[in-house]
């Protein structure tokens, strides 16, 4: 009986209609397993790497903006002086870095004719510089009028005296003509570059130029000191006054404009060197 009942129950169950079972959670959704410790550690490390990279980039940008150029802390004139010194050889200046010429310079034997050419071409350049600051195509040029460093009038007196001594005064030659034309054109469109030439021309003459002048005077002028190497007033104070003016003007320049000015130094040396070599011609 029990067996029949069991069979009957089984048969009865098999005869029941099919029932569709709908699970509470759709079968097509795969539950996301809980993050493992290793996954959490990977995500944390990734976030730290991104933050570290961002901080490094920010620090690099800040460092670049704070980059100090040699001499910058003392004013822009010190930057110009530093660059100028680097263009000397070590035997010319302790700060020099330029390689000495493999080909030796000609023996230092100035001639009176060569010195006259040097003085004439120098006068042309100083005439040009002083006319430019007087005309002042850019307002900052006017800062450099009547500084006491002007040389054109002194050179006119010297050439007049030399003429009285029976010397024939030559016409300006290529080195002076080329430099004069260059600074004239530069002054109309590029004040930063022009200021570089202005600074190097006047300051170089007050330093190395005086030593050269003294040596040449002893050799070809019986020690006569020309007006070219004399200044009214204390030269060191005159130079300091111009330094102050140059620093004030440069305060309004961007870093890019300052760098552009510094980059012109080598051209200034090239032109002035060509005029200086006239002494030996």
C-alpha cells in the first residue's frame, strides 16, 4: 500500500501542469564580486602615481619660472656683464670661457695711420649712438641722453688736434660704416638688441678701451692722452648712474626680451672687434 501510494503520488506530481519559476535576480546579470585586497592596492597605487606625476610637473614648472640667471639678483646690467665676460678668453678675463684662437694674433704693433682709422670709425659709431638716443624712436632711449659717457665730441677734438699735428684724417672705413648702419637699423625696430650695443660700446671703452688707448698713446703719440679717454666728473659714478638707468628700463622687459638682449652680445663684440683691429692696419 505504501508503495502504491508513493507511486500514485509520483504519478500525480508528474501530471501537474508545468510551473515557470522566475528568480528574484535576473539570470542575465552577473553579480560583481567584492574587490579583492590586491585590486584595492592597485587602484590606490595608480591614484598615487597620477598625483605624484601632477605634482612633479607642477614643481618643474615652478622651478622653471624661478630659474635665476647669472647676475640676475644684482640687476640686469650684471647679467649683461656676465655674458660679456664669458665671451672673453681666460687670458683676457678670469670669467672668460671662449676658446683662444688657434691662429695667433698679429704682433701688437699699432701704427699712427691705423690708429687714425680706429678713431674715425669709433667717432662714426658714437655719433650714431648719440643721435639715436637724442631722437628716441622708443621712449626708453631718452633715459640715456646726457649721461656724461658721450664720446663723439671728445673724438672730434682729438681728430682736430691730430690734424693740426699734420696728420691726414681718413674717411670712415667699412668696419665703422657697417656697425653704424647696423645699430641705426636695429634701433628702429629692436630696442632690446640696441640697448645691448649701447651698453657694450660705452662700458667696454671705459674699461679695456682705456688700457688699449694708454698703450697705443705710448707707442705712437709720445704718451699724449687723448680726450677720448677723459671724462668730466667721476667716471665710476657716471657708470653707476647709467647702470641704474639700464636696470630700470629692463624692469619692464619680459624674460624673453631680456634673453634677446643678451643674445645680441656676441654681435656687439664682432663689430667692435673689427674696428679695434684697425689699429694694427
